[in-house]
């Protein structure tokens, strides 16, 4: 799903791993609505009206949550999933327009902790849905991206969350995007590599089915190629994404970065302002 993710994976050798257990399926309602929400986000990328975008996400969430009690396989898990999805989608825009995002980052922390509490309670007993591992990986990745201490503390946990999602699901395009970024940013000593990153970006492209899913997988793979100096190949994938949603303001911003010699991943790393948007009493934590 994680969403444009400002992921700065500055790793240390702290490992907080969790073994995979039986996966629990989410309801067909949530699975379809997740695809609908990805389409909603892709369409919203054409707009420059921040308030309208945030309002559309809030409306989508309200409508889904109203129907969820009658549709969910596991109401607690699916409610947490939707809260995470919409919070991250809103954060995508807040990240680019606000200088001070301390409160929004603390909200990500609260979401991350509630998600992890659910995982801890259910992973051995009755399983956790791959999609929930993925969205928790996205939430944790965004939270930790603004603090070196937090990235050191949570970095390996993010990898495990994405791996659990990829291993447990058959159409994990979003989880593969997250794992691709992890491999891109992480030092080789901790398992990162450009070869592994490309493997997961390509897996995301292959797994994407709808136009909206392809829009995001093409864009992220293009930016990986750009960062690797393969600018002609990157341009080809950017053009494929552009053909799906012509007039995307999101793509226009990325194209402008590329024209100035900067890739999206480099921009996210530099723009995050590590330790500038943290609570001084909770640098990681």
C-alpha cells in the first residue's frame, strides 16, 4: 500500500525479528476497497488542492468504516488497517507542505504501537493478514525516517514486517515496493543490496494488476533506475506511469526533481530533516 514513503533506513545491528505464522485473510470487502483506495490516491495525484485531497481521503475512510462491521472478517485488524492506510496517505501530502510535522509523526508512532499490539496478540494464535504486516511496515518506516535513533531501533523490524507480507501473500506489490526501498537504503552489512532491491521492485511491477497499482510500481521502479544512473530506462518507465494518469501533479514533481539531477529516494532522504521533526524527549522512542 506503504504510499510515497519518506523512508530513510539508517541501520544498526539491532535485530528485532518475528517468525512468520499462519496468515489470516482479510475480507474480500477490504481487499477490494484497498484497490479502490489506491485508485483514489492515483486520481488525487492530479490535484494541487491539498485540502480537497485530504477531504477525499477522509470521506473514503468514513464510508469504509461505516460498512466494515458488517463486512469484516476480523473487525479489529481491518479497522487498524484502514486507519493506517488513510493516515499514511495524508502524511504523504503533509510531508511535502509542512515544515513542522512533530505531531503527525507522533500520531504515526501511536498507530505503529497499536498495530504491533495486535500482531503480538494474534500472530501465534490465529494469524495476521499479509496486508496488515505490509501496512505496519509502511507505518513504522515512515515513523522512523525522521530520527537516526529510531531508524537504528526499528530498522530490522521493518524488514521483517515486509518479508512476512511478501511470504504470506500472492499479490504483494506494495510490500515488494517497501522491501525494495529497504534494500536500497540499507547498508550491505545488514543485508541491503542494489541487486536485491531491483529484484523486489521488479516483483512489485509483476504483481501489480490495476492501472493504479501499475502507476505506483512503474514510478518507484523508474526512480530506482534513475538512482542507479539508468536514466533512459527510468524515463521509459516514467512515461508508462504518465500514460496511465496523464496530468499527475505527483509525477510532475518527480520529473522536476529528475530534471535537476535528483532522484525521488535521494529527495526523500534529504527532505526528511532527520531529527528535526522528533520529540526531543522521545528521539526513538
